[in-house]
């Protein structure tokens, strides 16, 4: 498989991850902009958002590794 073909397969996961992360960052901003929200609510919301951001980035890195190694379908593992 050529490099250009692999790059094309990486575009969709990267774009989806960036869009999703931007939405989560927007939610993070909301947690800080609502003055009536209690501190525990802000901390819980920020912690959950950061966990989701970390998971999204981890999954993207794993998907890029799969594409580079030539694994097209995860079902091959089962």
C-alpha cells in the first residue's frame, strides 16, 4: 500500500477526532463560564472532559498505528 493511500485513510479519523475534541473543549469553557455552578460540579465536569479528551487522542494514535502497519480491520483479531 502506498504512502498516499495510507494518508487518505488517516484523514477521516484525524478530522473526526479534531472536531470532537473542539466540542469537548467548548464544554470545558462552559464549566468555567457558569458562575452558579458549584466547585465540585466544575471539577467533576473538567475531570470527565479531560478523560474523554485523553481517550480520544489515545484511540486516534492506535488507529494511526493500525493504518501504518497495514491492519485494515480489527475483526481480524477475533
